[in-house]
């Protein structure tokens, strides 16, 4: 038992080293929170290591296979990410819809002869939940900062191409008194709604694939569990060193299939239209030139 536990720990360390090496080679930090640009917190790290260690011990005690225990540890560590994938995709769609609703509220408020600053402050009262924090922070900054600077900070907080378009339009309007800002806001809101509708259609089409994949995974897990408990002799060849090598590749296929399925459905990082807009200067001429570009 101690020898098998030692093998499991060595396998876990080897897999962890491989993950870190690949992450370093790609030049990216290991990020596992609900959004790709947020680093994992201490609580999340502790939870993941606890799940990984618990799964490792349970699998090792039940099967006495070091390779299965190592894959169990990796699966337990990544389980929160895989389990929350659907929620993150839904949140990304809801965020796009929230930007559309907020943009429409700005358009309607400004149509009632309200100025840009007043319209921004009023929008904080009815901002949709997914972006309410960012909009309220914008309203607070307007009390002691210029409209242009507050909007640029808002664009940095939102980190989304649709909000960049709204911010750029508003900055241009404040600096050059550009023409029909309401038309620009209406077009941006329509684009946001079209984008959210497209993503909802894609998510609906993916539901069947995800359901079938989960069903296949659960069936495989239950069959293996039945064999381990009731037909242990059938799995005796895996007790040898050669059997463990074969198990490494078999489990690797299942593990990589799950990871690739997650990556295919992961919401991509939106490419900002005006990346770096928060670093523009406070001079209105410079702002307008940047927007025009």
C-alpha cells in the first residue's frame, strides 16, 4: 500500500510538472477562475487541491492503481472548471445582453434632452445586474472626474468590444459634438442583441452534444465501477506494470477528450475594438483622432 501511494504521488508530481512546463512554454499563467483573466484565489486553490487529493486517495484505496489515482487527482482538481463551463457561457451571453439594454437606456435618456453626464448617472439606477457594478462605479467617478476619463476607466473595467464602441462614441460626442449619437447607440445596441441571439442559438445547438457526452461519461464510469466492485478478476491484468502503462494511455484518451470538449465550448476572449482606450490622453483633439482611426 505504501509503495502504491508513493507511485501515485510520483505520478501526480510528474503530471503537475508537465502542466506547469507547458504553461510556461506557451508564456501563459495558469488561470482557473470563472473568467480567463482572473487569477485563482487562495480559496479556489485550496478547494481544488482538496478535491484532487480526496479523489486520489479514494481511487487508490478502491482500485489500488497508481495511474488511476493520478488521473483521479487531475480530474478532481479540474472538476470545478468543467462543472461551471455552462454557467460561464451563460454569463457571457447575459453580459452581452446587459450591454445592449444599458446602451438602449442611454439612447432613450438622451432622447429626452438629457446630457451625456446626466444620462450616464441616471443609467446607474437601472443598470442590468451583469454590469451593474461597473456602471455604478462609472457614476461615482463622474462626481470627481471628467466624462472622458471616467468613460475610459469604464471601458477598462468592462473589457468588452461592445462597451468600447459605446465609450468611443460618447467620447467623440463630448469632444466634437458629433452628429446623431442616438443612431450610433441604437446601432450598437442592435449589434449586441444580434450577437447574444447568435450565441444563444449556438448554445442551444450544443446542448444535445453536451448531454450525449455526459451520458456516455456516466455510463463508462458506472460500468468501470461495477467491474471494480463485482468483477475484479476481469481487471486483474491492470495490476501489472504493463497494465498500468496501458491504463495510462486509455485514461489519457478519456481525460483529453473531456478537456477538448470543454475547450471547444469555452467562450472565447472578446477582442476589443479600441484596445487601450483607457490610456488615451485627456485632450479632446487626441481623443477624437484616436476614435477616427
